[in-house]
């Protein structure tokens, strides 16, 4: 592999030598779930594993891994604020029948413990083999130094909006795969193949197929997590050109807003900021979960004009009217972002990330044009 000859760093060379190459993806490279025919033939007669997930994105990732070997239900609606889901008796009934339960595992879904208590299913309760926490293995951002509720709806363990970074979605998939293996070890080959396929889809959509084929997805993932990806691509030549010229996917599409400032409505975007190198300079909410006062909005608009910040982004469950009002007063663009897959516009997680990246890139392109 040419990459071994180019890398002088011992760590990277060792990584490439040890890292398994990702399983080949079908030519479409998209977010469409593919079945695993050979594995499914072996286990066709087996009952599907019954999975309940708190959020639609966890449900979709589970389906990507398990195909027709899993039967999955999500509790939250795609357009529902995941902080404030109202439990229904049917949710407890679903959990009572579940083999696997997937939750963030932090303090995002505070409505989960009463549901688990009511369901009374020890297998999927905390500590049980079928209990999966999505956050496991993820480096948490925005961990507060003190738990002070005077500062608003502070998440005391760190920001729980994990999958705004696509690489975190891979770790979530690894956690779900580990759970599926615990409750159905006889189908480990199915779960491993599903994880491999999903991981490769993320690699190719994030970095672009050409770069993944040149360098290898696992190595790119390691570089991205270490914060060294861009400098490596800029400083490593291949056939007389820097590797950065081969960057594709979401990271290439994010070029219009890389290094730029945006106003965010709520602290949903810590991991997105980290991966795509965009900064939430300020928030429409003065503190997390606290509605903005007129005085705060006036101050925010002044800040946007002084710093030439021309874009506001907000989760779509906050309501477009109030976001638009603030943007109009500041002479800015705004982008309403879906947080979960599952509707006609964004049926898959890949569609959701497409919407984030393309929507923000278009908004910054329009804002830049308006400045001239």
C-alpha cells in the first residue's frame, strides 16, 4: 500500500499495518441499508432480536447493522425535542418485550428511568446484558466544571448530542454491535458484517471514496480524532499533489464554512463544530434551555453585525418563526436542521448529515454573496 511508503511516523505506519481495510461498499456509496444475503440465509429461521431505542438515529443504526435480523422501534419522534419526550404506556410495553434497549446513557433522556422501572425487564435495565449506552467510548465535550442549574439546562456529564459528528455514529454502532452480540451471540457474524458495512459507508461519506481507498478508513478516523487530519492531508504528497486534493465527502462539502462563525440556537452542535471546524460564536438561548429575552436578542443582533456573522442554525423542533424573526432583524440567513432521521425529507442518518452540511454550506454561500 503506497501509504506505508509515504508515512515516516512510526505510529501511523503501525496503524496502517495493523488496521483492517474496510469492507468494500457498493458503488452508490449512499446511506441506503443493504442486506447481508449470505448471513441472512444461515439465520433466516431465527426470530429477529427485538430492539427498543430512545432516539430514531439509534434505531436506524441498529437496523443498518442487523438488517432483517432485528425488529426495531424508536420511542422519540423524529421532530421531537429528545429532552422532553412524554412517556406513554405503550413505550413500557415495548420495553417489556425487548431483547435490547439503546439509550444515550447520559442525562439527555431523563424520562428513561421511569419507563425502565415500569417495564420491569431486567434484561434491558441498567446493568443487564441488553442495556446499551450510546456514549460509551466517546470523548465527551462541554463537561461542566460545576453542576449549577442556575446556568440553565446544563448536562452534568457533558454534551449528549453525540451523532452530530459522524465518527461518533461509528462508535455508537460499535456499542450496539457489542450489545447484539451479548443477547444473540450465535449471530455474531451478522452483526460484525453489518457494523463493517455501516462503518465503511460513514468513512466514504465523510472523507470521500478516493481518499478512503488511498489511505484507509481506520487511519483517517484515527487522524481525525487526533486533530491531525487536515495538516496530514495538506503536507503529505501523492503523485506530486497534496492528499488534501483527494478529500471528498462531507468534509469537502463543508469547505464554505470551515473556520467560520455561526450563531446557534441551542448547544446541540458541539461535536459537529469539532468535526467540521465551524464555531458557534454565541447562542440564541442565553443559557441552555432558557428562552431568549428581548434584551439578549438585541445584544445578539449587535454582536452578529459587529462580527459580520451572517448565519443562524437551529434544530427544527425549536420553531421556525422565532428563529426567522431573529435572523431577519440581524439581516442574516437561517437554517433549520433536522436532528433525527425518519421522515420523508431525511429518511436516513446519511440524509440528515447531508442536510446539515449542504444546508449550512448554501447559507454561507448566500451570506458571502450578500456581503459583496
